[in-house]
């Protein structure tokens, strides 16, 4: 078995990258030795996993020149001491640090034993189009020296290919614990839900204004998450005359509440199951986990037509909706389009059921049984099993079984080629 390390910024954070790495650590630990490495000290937000080792570097996570040197030094020491064969990094600055640290690995140790050269998989969680031009140039130069550049969707992959790179496309995924079938009715699902960190980039102010302008009265706007924008968003609700409540989505919510702030939740599946629609208003997304989680529950998403994530995940009119937002639209136009769609979807149960079925069906390609074998094959290529390894035969059998598993996609309606323009 290979020793695989997963490098994240802050193990105590509840962000999407941390959630992806937590799930990957859990699933890879069945066939590999796995260490979850955090730059910053803290207790794992997503809980400790049996069979997974934990290491914290105890360093500042901000990207100063001095901190960067410390990252490289500590990572090289960790790679050598723990004989790490593959390191998966989740953030740009750590891609560079891990890449430099790996240059000091390989060869033989002090006892004359061969030492593995650590191979780096850089998970690019940032959408290509949303980086500044200068940063894209730096990435283009640095990524030429990576062992593997992993991107999450074909939109970003094609952008990197046009710049002479050969990325590996492996999307985010979730375990297969989902509803057995699509929703059979909408009469009990009335709320519009938003899931994510309350940060400026998520533009929840657009969602709140659109919800108010739509005249949506069938249910509430349920905001799941926490962050620096909370107080500003609460003030906006009061300014618009919306009745707000902060607390759990249960019987304690006062009648007449229009916007509910639940705070951060480790498990959002219950909120997704009771919702009518997921709303996404971010300025940029790469491959948002909240949309994949919604698909698993058969919940369609209404999103702004942001390149990369939403355009990669949502097929307009089949498994979700993309608002008609021309490039360069001002906030007023964006709000008007979202309000129009919310008003249209409020009572159209037939359309919502059709979208629900499409969302539930399209989850297959983002499930563990579809994606995890891709990681297994990639790791086996970077760190080939050693002859006589007790886990070699079992791992090969698992990979073979995954490759010969019946193709569940053959019974699904295939998505159209990805487009970079919004649907009307």
C-alpha cells in the first residue's frame, strides 16, 4: 500500500476543500496508509477518522515569504521522515511549497535503504476564469513542473490544455448514501435553501434581494452557514422588511418568518431534503459541493450562469436552472433575473418534479463508486505497488472490480456538451 498524505490549510475549518479531503482520506484509508496534514493547528471539524493518521505543522497559514519557507522546510522533513509517496495538496500556495519540498526526497536514507520520491497531486479548486491574469501566468509556469495537475471539470481542463498543460480531470464526489429515488411530490417542500460560508464572494445579498423582490410566499429562505457577512446580511433583511429568525429549523421558528439563518451545520442533508430549491448566487465557483449534495437528494438548483462550476454541474431545464444573466450585468439586472425565476418556480410543481428527477439521476457521476476508482488508478500510477505487498493483490482486485462494474450512466440521459454561455 502507498503512503498518501492529504495537505490542507486548516483542519478545524468547515470549507469545501476540507470536506473533500476528509472524504478522500476516509475512502483511501481502506487501501492505503493515509495521513491528513494541516498547516494550522486545530481539532478536525469533520471529526477524526478511524484508520487515518493526523499531523499538524503548527505554522501560520497566511502566505508570507517567511511562512512559505517554513512550509517547504516542514513538508520536506515530513516527507522524508514518514516516507510519503504521494501528497495531494488542496491550495495553490501549498502546491508550490509541496512541489519544492518534494525535490529533497528520493535517493537513500542514512541506513542505505531506498527512499521514495514524493509525487505531488495539485488539486486546483479555483476556477481558471476567476483568477487574475497575473496569477494565471504564475500558475501556468509553476504547474508545468507538477507530477499531476488535477482539475475538477472539463471547462477548466480545456483552458489549461490551451496553455500547453495536460490536466487530469477528477471531480469532487460524495458517498453513495442518498435517497432511493427522486422526489414524488412537492407539496411539503416549500423552502428555498442556500448552503455555504457567509462570505462576500457568495453574494448572498443578491439572493436576499431577489427573494424579497420575487414576492415568494410559499416558504422561507433558509440560509445554512456562517461567516463574516452574517451581521451585514441580517441588517439587509431588516432594511428590506423581511422577518428574520436565527436558530434551528424546527418548531421554535416563529410563524411568519421569511428568512431563517441556521448557522453552520455539519450535516446539511436534512435541510436539502425539506427544501424546494437550492439557490446559488456566488461570483465564482469551481465545482461547488452544495450542488452535488443537492443532486444526491434530488434537489434542483437555481444558479447564476457562472463559468466552471455551475455550467459544469447544471444542465439548464433538465437537472436545474441557470438564470439569464448577460456578461457584465449589474446587480439590479441579476436580482431581476433571479426574482423572475423564483416567482416562476414557486408554484410550478410539474417543472420542479422533472428537474428533481434529472438532478437525482445526474448524481451518479459524482458518487464515490464512479470517482474513487479514478483516484486509485492515479495513485497506483504514481506509486506502483511493490511486489509482495500484502495489499497489492487486494488493491488490484478492487481496481479491476471498479473498472468492470456495470455502467450506470448508460441508463441515464446524457448531458449536452459544456457551454460557456448562459442559457436563456
